[in-house]
């Protein structure tokens, strides 16, 4: 509906900025779901994590990675624009110039970023002996995620129906829904958390997509970014994650703390943004509006619990051995 109504209305730059912000946010949330659950497998199911990384190294996800980085960069810069103008309404007359500046800054950031990312792609596909997961297997690997999302939607709709029977519609005599101080809190949270997220996300992108790419996660003998020279001896993605999470600076697991902050802020920010999008299109239907809220709540809780569970654990040598065996099975060795 966002796309069709935008094309029909043909609004000015402000509307297109709204559309791009919404679509880029949805893309980031979708990847967030995959990324958090997949990365948690490095602790819970090392074999599954190796398969997940193999799918990420396929041509389909390689193309998607460029789209993801573009979405993150634009969403971050445009989110900063929104936050600044929300706190400085007297600057609203400069919205059009600011929207153009966001597009320009996005392009300036993406050009060198994409050049460096392409160098990783060329280096990987230029090697003689590489494993490329067949497209069919890549798609099959995504089925559990799709099933999980469908089940979450069904559960949210059922629970919404039960709540509707118990409490009824939350409207006043004029047909308008009552406001809430909680919404004012979420408005502030989205702006403040967005400011905190930008340096964390950009740091993560720089380390995991630019300085080292997804192909380096399974490069035997390569150093692990951010660890001061620790070598990924086995060439498994599981050992790569273990090296980062177990790396201590002054006795502190800095990358675990970094990922904890990233997980908490991005998950709540992302799913609250998704709630805004879904409720925009369901405001006239109490059942679907409540279901939209519940499905976002389910998604956020699941990611926070699964991600925190992995971060609180320790990836040991047994997990790395399981990862080595999984890689051998993938390659038919």
C-alpha cells in the first residue's frame, strides 16, 4: 500500500523520504531477525551456524548484502534528520534541503563502502576452491524463518481475538481511541535510541562488511577483526564469533558488551518501528491493530531472549569441533 499509494499520489521529496525511510526500516528489521537468530546458533547449534554462513556467502545473499548496507546507511542518516527537526521545529523550513543532503551523504558513504565490499567479493569468487551453496538449498534454509514468522502472526491474531472478547474496543463515544503517555515515551525512545544506535551500527558495518566481509568468517589462518591479531585457525564462522566474544580488554569482553548494546537498542527500536508501520494500516480494525502490536512484541521478546542467551554463554572447543565437522559435511569431504 505504501508503494502503490505513493505512485498514485506522486508527492514531493518529503513523501519519497518517508517512503524510503519506511521501506529501508522494514528491510533492516527483516535482516535483524535472520541475523540475531543465526548468530545465536554459533553458541546453541554450531553446525546450523556454519550452514547459515554458507547461505550468506551465496550470490543471492551477496547481492542482498549491498541492499542491506544501503538501507542501513540511508535509514540512519534520515533518522538523524527526523530527530534533529523534531527537536528543532523552527528548522522545518529547511526540510527539503535536509532531505537532499541525506541522499547526498548516503551516496558519499556508499560509494567507497561498496568499492571495498566489491573487493571482498572479487577476492572470494576469484579463488579456485570455494564452496557455493546451491540456490535451492539457500532458499530451503530460509523456510524455518518464514514458518516462525507465520506462527507468530497466527498467535498474535488469536491472542488479539481473545483480548477483544475480554476487554472490548478501546474507543470513546466519538469513535476515537484514547491517547497514552506510553506513546509519548516511545516517541522519545525512537529519537534517543536512534542517536545511540548510529555509531554502534556503523561500527558493526565497518568491521563485518567493509574491513572484513562475510567471506572472511570462514577464512582459515586469517585474523579476526577487533581482536588484536587472533587467528581463526579452523576457518569456521563459529571460531570467528568465539574469538570476538572471548576477546578481553582489561578483563572485559568488549565485543560482547558491544553486541549486547546493539541487540537491545536495535531490537526494541526496530520492532517498535514495525509496530508504527503495521498499526498505520490497521487502525480501523481493533482485532488487527492489537495483533500488530502483539506480533511485534513476540518478535522483540524472542530476539532478545535468544540473543541474550547466546551472548551470556561461552563458545568452547567442542562447539568449534562441531563446526569443523559441519563444514566438512557441507563440502562433501
